[in-house]
C-alpha cells in the first residue's frame, strides 16, 4: 500500500513537472506609471540626463519617463506655448525667471513642501530653498548656482605680454594691442553683453537695474549709458558685435576671452584646454570707482512639478533622484555648477569630481563677496531681446541712442514684477 | 538464512525494480517534455514572425508619416516670399539683412515650437544662418554650414541625412530654398521612440533603423548598440542580401523593410529560451532524465523514510518476536512479518498463505493438559519449519493455529500454482503420522486451509480470512487434511 502511495506521489510530481513545461507566458504592458520630463541644454547635458533617466527607470521599473529636451532658444518658446496650453511636462527644469512668469502668485507649480516625504529637503539650506519660494509655496528647487564669468586664454594674453583684465579699462587697453591682429580681448554673446553692460552701469551709478522685489531702478538715462557702453565695446573692438558672434572664435584664437555661464564653461573652454592652452577664470570686471558689485548669481535651473500632476508622489521621487541621488551626481558631475544638494556634493567630493574649469569658476563665485541674487526681471527674455534689437540697431547707426534707450526703458518697465 | 538476510534480499530486489521503473518513467517524462517544448517553440516562432511583421509594417507607416510631416513643415518658409527669396551676398550683413534675418529667426522659432525640432533654420552662402541652428548641430556639421549642407544635398533638391552623436544624434532634412539658401530642420533620433508609441513597450521586441551604410539611426533601449554603431553583423548575414523579408529560425524572428531613402527597419524578437532546446535535444533529454530521476529518488526516499518512521515502534526485546517454545513468530510479529513480505513482494509473485490447526486442540488441552497440547504444537511447528525452510514466515496466531506464508513465485504462474499443490500434498503426507506423548501413543490430526496471494487477497487480513474459510471447510470435511480456498467457500462463511 505504501509503495503504491509512493508511485502515486511520483506520478503527481511528474504531472506537476509536465504542467510547468506547458506554462502560460504572460506579458503585461501598459501598467506602468508615466511621467514626462523636460529640460534644455547642450548635447552633453542631454546625453547624461538620458542616461540618468534610464537609471531611474531601471530602479523603478513601474515608471516610464517621457523625455522632451532641446537647446535653450527654441526650448524657451516651446515652454511658452506649453504653459499657455497647460500642456507642460510633469517634471520640468525651468529657468529662474520662468518661475515668476508662470507662477506669479506661487500657484503655477506644485508646492513641493507637500511632497517633502519624497524629496529630501534637508539637503538644502533655507536660503537655497528660498530661490524657489513664492508666497510661502516651494515652487522649485535649485540644483546649483550660476553666474556670468570671464574666461581668458592666458596663453594668448601672455603672447601679447598682457596681464589678464581686472577692470573695464584693462579690456580696452588689451583691445588696442590685439585688434591690429584681428584678435578681440573677449567675446560677448547676447546674454553676456546684456549682463556685462548692466554691471558696468550699476557700478558707475550705484543704482540697481531691478531690485529684489522686481521694481525697476534704472531710468532712461541709465539705459542710454548702457547702450553707449556696449557701442564702445564694439567700436573699440573689445568684442565682436552680437550679430557677428561666432562661437568658434574663442576656440580658433580670434577671441582671447569669453564671457558665459559657469554651466557653459566646459562647452567653451574644454576644446582649448584639450589643445594645451592655458584657460583661466578671470576677475569679475570692475570700475576703479565702483559703487556696487554689479555681478549677479542665479540658480542654474530649478526643478518644478506641474501644478496638477497626475502622480505627484512619483514625480517627487523623480525630482529627489535628480536633486539628491548618487546616480545623478555621478552622471551630472559639475556640468551645472557645484550642486547645492549636500548629499550630491558628498558624492562628488568622495569621487574626486570637483575639478576642472567649472569647479574653478564655481569656487570663485562662492568666494567672491558682493555677488547678489539676480532679479528675475534681468532674465526676462523679452527684455533681453529688446536689448539685442537695440544693440543691432545702434551697431548700424540707423537711429540715435536716445530713441533706443527709450525703447529699452519701456521694455524694462513692462518686465517689472511685484515679488 | 536468518530473518535480516531475508528482509535485505527483498529490499534489494525492491530497490532494483524502483530504479528500473524510475529510469523508464524518467525517459518517458523527458521525451514528453521535449515534445511539448518543441511544440511550444514552433508556435512561439510562428507568433514571433507574425508579430515582427506587423510591428515593422506599423513602423513603416509611422516613419513615413513622421518624415512627410517634417518635409511638409518646411513648406512654411515659402509662405513669405521675402524669406524664401532672401539671399544675403556678404561678406558682412547689411542692416536690412540683419533685420530680415531677425524676422526669419522669430518666425521660425514660432513655427518650430509645434514640434520637437532640434533645428529649424536656414544656412546662407555667406556662412550666416537664420532661425534656430543649435550649437550642437553646428559642432556636428563643423565649419561652414552652407557648404556642408550643399555637399549633403549633392545637387538634389532635398535630402535626408543623419548627424551621429550617440544618444543625441539628429535626423536632418535639407531642402534648397534658392541659389544661396538651404533649409535645414532636424529632430533628435530619440524622438523616433515617441512615434513608435506602444510598440516600444514590448520588452521582447527590438528595433533598429539603419541608414544605407548599416549605421544605426535609432534603436530601442533593449539592445546594447546605440545610434552611430554598425548594426550587428549576424542580422545582416541572416538577410543574405535580401530585403523586405521575414525570417524565423531557432534563434530569432526578424522582419525588415526598406524605405525609399535607403533606410532600413529591422524588427526582431529573439528566442527567449525554449527554442535552444531544439538544437540541443539529446543533451537536454539526458539532463531531464537525470533531473527527473534525481527528483523521483528524492520523493521515494522521503516517502519510504516517512513510512518507516511512522511505523509503530516494535518492542526492543528480540525474544518477544519468537515464541520461546515453538520458535515461530508470535501472533503480532507473524502478522507484521507477513504484511511486510506482501509489501515488498515482486509484482507477479505467487505465495501461499496457510493456517494449520490441530484438530480438537481445546479438548486435548482440557483432557491431557497444557504441556501435552504445547508439545503437540511443537511437533507440528517443527514439521512446518522444516517443510517451509527458507525465506518464508511461520508463526502462531491467537487461536493456537500455526500460520505459514510461503513464496512459490515463478515466471510461469501455472507452475507456481502446481508447486503449491505439490508442496502441500507432500506436507499432507508428513502430517498424517504425527505421534505425541511419552510413548508416542497419541496421533494428532491436523487440518489446514490454504489460499494464494495475490489471487485471494492482497492484505494479511484478506488472506487470513480466506485461509480460515478453507480451514473451516477442512474441519467440516472430516476433521483433517488440507483444503485450498475456492470461491465457493465464501458461501460457507468464515469463522472469524
């Protein structure tokens, strides 16, 4: 009897084995949560961000992240349209001034304070978080700080026997030496020219273009002074005119310097460093009689969540990944500047990743006293475009400076905020 | 041969049979598995081929639509003749030309936001540009954009090309606007993942789009290659120079379609597991046999182990096993022993179960005393032990009857039955003249009932019942002799 039971058991085991062979394969799909994520940047940022997103989705297989990205100029216009249609992504990398354009009362984005269970806010100081705070609502969290910084090809300056510029006058003196060879002491693109001219006028007058509340400080006279200074920079061949700027000039030695964001330093400087040139971070240019510093820092970008996002917890987990994770720290390095997140900073320090021209520029910004928080009004694209238009007009001397200064003043008034 | 040796031999025989049966069962099992797996493989392969074909066809439609959309969007620049006919002569732009360039840039920036364009602008023979031509694209093209675009057009009115840059490679559409201007629009190759929609959500489906040089323009995330790499050579070899084909073999189901512009779509599903068994049938067969045998032995071991461990504990005193005077198994052990012998007996075996009774045993005891009756039983048991020597069981039951279970197994079942008859006939003669008493002046009459295992029962109780029935018949017939159980005895009933 017992043997019979044993045989029955064996048969049963065989049957189970056979049934396993004929098992059903079930492939499930469409059961993942989906969040969308948009950012701007150059190819290097796209590349590591895509990698990081894949890391996140590998860690969270139930989450799918749709990516939208592009370079800044076209991307900004696209964001305008998406916000107008309320089609923005669930998680967004935004520029500082967009925070105030799209959320003037603080309700345009999700209040990240409500998601503090998912986003480790303890990695940031109150001051750092205040960049994204509007009306007591945490609309965005900054990942790093950025400022326009001067970079010089010291090899080229040494060739002309010139010291690196510390004042505006040093630039004009350098131009006198270099211009006979068709070399420019520096290169100012649209945004750099705008911020440099603002700095010059603020240093000269002691008046801030916009205060921290978004109120306009400059009058038409200050804008006239600003445009005059720009015209002098071009006329005395300190820089090419905005319409003639070619980003390869710095790399090809046509420009001996460049002014750009810290986050773009690698893009501009690394090709030269690879060629063996001595590229250094310069001083923040001053007038000898400067009344105020005139140079500003701003968040490189902020991460925000759509105000009525469908899956706020998932979006928050993703934002935490972008801001605080070891994986993102390893992928991003200091491409956006030195990260504000303590945990990310620890990863970079322990991995010896705090190095290179961007690190030098970031350290200089941190150690320089007097650099203030930028007014979002100065970042307003309409105002910068108005400056660009005025600059091109006076370049061809089609109209008088007063008329262009008036237009710029009107554009600035329209950009005022009530923060 | 003692009792332990006897049990050992039976266990050994039993184990041999188990091994043989297990081997046969495992082989059958393995063959069945291979059959099922192969059947499943064939079905899977057919499904995979259909799936890749459908997916590739869908891809073609989506990609055609995607490219058409980009081409058609370029027509927006012809909306304003001022823009389409604009051709700055240089070397530097005039104020009017700068103004027009700015207007074009604003216009194109507005026009391009509707889609995920990377670039949307124009390159002029002066080296200048209007619209949005990103730094990344300028870096990839390198040098004078207009000259490079002109080379890529190569005299044609329009052309598609790919600027490879890993994950952020760009698909570019070029179109000549006028003799000094070329329109350029591009999208990141990753945007092709968006047009695939839900198709990219199938983890087993891989997809490549390649250009005419077999370089990958786009691939799904589940492959190790990236844009710019050459497509795996194994895929090209499988095509064997053909195009627009569906190929299915033991490794892969592959479908390809060629586009007019020289691009090719590869949709493929790699065999996940079972298909490999087709190629490795003998090895897998042996593996399955081995594994199933191992499993079977484990199961049998567990069952036998459990059976032995659950068996009632036998008294440890060995002397209790045998009646001290008769030297035959005591009633309890007799039943236990015979039950064990039944359990481990070979299939096809033939055994005789017999109960022997001294006629008038109770009366002998009453009249001549216990000692005499015991002496009678000793005499009888001696004869039985002698007659049934070997691996047989001889014991006594509660009614002072002697019980025998004896093996007569033979391949020829008729011979086995004859042997039983002959054996018991010989025994009957021996039993006819048993004399007991001091002067051997008392002759015993012995009756016996015999039945056959497994013909008349499969358990001790069944056999005992049938043998007792036959014994009753023997007692009825005249008080002695041996009677074999027959079906008709049932009617007479058994005394127990």
